[in-house]
C-alpha cells in the first residue's frame, strides 16, 4: 500500500468515526443536548458538537491502531503457529464472547445477565456478517481472521468504555468502533488489490 492510499484510509476512517459518534450522541446523550436548548446556548452547543466529534476521532484512531496491530499479529501468528493459527483464533473468539457475557455479569451488581448476552450476540452477529462479506470478496481462508478481528480486536479496543462507570460511553464507543473496523477490513483488499486472508 502506498502513502496516498494509506492517507485515504486514515482520513476516511477518521471522518467515519467522528460523524458516527456525533450522530450517535444525539440519541445516547440526548439529555446533554436538551440542557443547551433550555434556554438555547450557542457556545455550549458548539462545545458539545466539538467534544463528541473529537471523541469520535479518538475512537477512530484507536480502531486504526488496533487494525494495524492485528495485521502484524496475524502475520506472526501464521508464521509461529502455522496450521494451528486458525484453531487458536476460533478459541479466542469463543473465549471473548464468553468473557463479554460471564465476566461482565459477574463484575456487575444486582443486574440481569440478558443485556450482556444480547450485547455479545449482537457483536458476534455483525462480525459474522462482515467476515462472510470479506471471505466472499477475497477467499474462504479470510473468514476466520476477519471474524477474529471483528470480535477479539474490537473487544480489546472497547475495554476503556467497558471499564467506565457510564453505560452511555459503552454504546457511544462500540458503534464507531464496529463500523470503522468493518470499513478498514473490507477496504483493505480493494486498496491493495490482493486477495489475501488479511
């Protein structure tokens, strides 16, 4: 990939992260916007728009760092574990889904397990869809690495929000992370014009 394509990938992913987080904030943080409209406060509104856009840019950068780290890990994994790498990735996917349900539920107090189940199933469903498209557009060997990236790497990137006290930021972060990760994964083979399992 040449520098022009890398800059394109970086800037478009950055824009997607910023716009998605800003749009999501209108719903997830609607209370914050309601406060600046009663009465209308222009500078406070601009401050909110800049804050959530900037937050989205940060989420996008986290997504991109995770993506390039994954590409490195994937190459090392194939070199070190060879044929076992696929099985290891599937195990890590299963463990991550289990972790998203069981350990988060255990860490919470006086709550139902179902929100954690639905969250994990939602992430897995989207990840399976993205992995299917990746495999269809490249080759069948790309399915497991794509699934691994969408589930495991996205969850690792999501950790700061999962540890936050506010549930709002859990949802505010996962939406741009999933979309940015899917976008990078599905754009990579178009930029490199190579049908690989990346």
